[in-house]
C-alpha cells in the first residue's frame, strides 16, 4: 500500500526528476503492507491525539458526533454487484473496513443492508484493545440497525450474542404503531431507540440520539438510501470511498439514493491510499469558509 495524497517525503523525492529524465514505472503493487497501528493513525477521528490517547470529542455537526461513511464503488459507479458489496472488495479494502469499525463507537446500517450482507455483531479485536480502552470505548463497537417496520429476525446472533447490545433505530410513530415488535426486540436484547417523530428515522435525530448515549465516533456502512439520507440532512462529516478497478454495467445503485439535494455539497480530499489498483479515498465536508481542519 502506498500513500498518494497528501504527499510524503518519499513521493516528493520521486517528483524531483527533471521533465525529460526517464523514470522507472512503478508496478501496481509497489509499496508495503501497512500495519494496523499505521492505518488506525491514518483514519483516527478528529480530536484524537497521536498514539491513541483521548483528545476530546470528534466535534462534528450532530451534537458533538462525527459521522463517517464507508462505501465501495466500481469504476462505473455501482455500489454493489449481485446485491452484495463483496464482489467489489479486496483484501486491503476489508483490512481498512475492519480498522474503521475498530475505531468507531457505533456502526449504523440499514435493515435491508444488514439482511443482504448477513450482518453479525462486531467483534472485539485484541490489536485495538489498548487503543479503545485509552479512549474509554467498550471492547467492540455497537451495531445500530435502522428499521421503520421493525420486522427483523430477532433470533440472529446480531441481536442475541453481541459483545455490546445491538441498537435498533426507528421513528416514534413506528414504535407506537408496532408495540409488539418493540417488545420482541427488547426481549431479544436489542436497545430500541426512537429518532424523530415520524414512521421513518430522522437522520439528524439519529446522530444526536447516538451521541447522547456516548457514541460520538459514528460509522455508517449504508446502504445507499441510508447514506443518502445522512448526506441530505447535512450530517455526513466524512466519506471513505474505495474505488474498485472493475466495471460492472447493470442497474446497481450508486452509493447514495433518495431525493436530490437542492445544492450539491462540497467535500475536500483528505487522503488517498492505493494498493493493487484500488484507491482508498477519504473526503471531509467543507464547512463555512473552508474545509474542516480539525484532524
């Protein structure tokens, strides 16, 4: 893996060749394998000081939370292939996927995505135990499933055997309409959280509700409708997008779905890593008079 942006001393040295000086082409696999600690520092939430020591709240827009999205897309914009993201992924992509989870307090996912991808509880990883303990985090992040109908299989390990109780986010009207489903969810061990007065979850209210429970480092893994809702609500602080060097054609959705935003929102490039032709990009939302510069 190699860093393409921001430039490093190594990449700056490579650019010292004269305009007519021959340069050896770098093979796609050039670079080295990054350790988990290096990746954790590269993807640390804002407000966290180097070395994993507490550095305060991430400080995003949702009640002190910082909401990060993590998605993968093909060269032609597909968010999945055959209904799943795995065909677009790679070993390095899954490594970063695991690191992003290990840094988060909570992983937010739509019910449809949880079903399609066969979600299980996030596991505690020894490699991140010291870092999480230093930041006051439990051994593993919680999973928060966003559901309007509350028609979930409560016998799945996601609800019955998590390291940290799984949350179910729904609207106040939906919870009032389906008290029996709420009861079954709680009997299974899930923590039902209402966010917004309607049937569906209000994205901004969801971010605030989780932050109010001490879950400030937030990560969403989609799907497209959920990510689109967060973006449209103006609470998506950061997007980690893996660009896979594949073309899928077909009718797969983009990484966001839902009504168009009145004005496209600008994000600033924070970093780019590369391995085997995959680009691991990270963008942060531009605020006010310029990009957020807190990390």
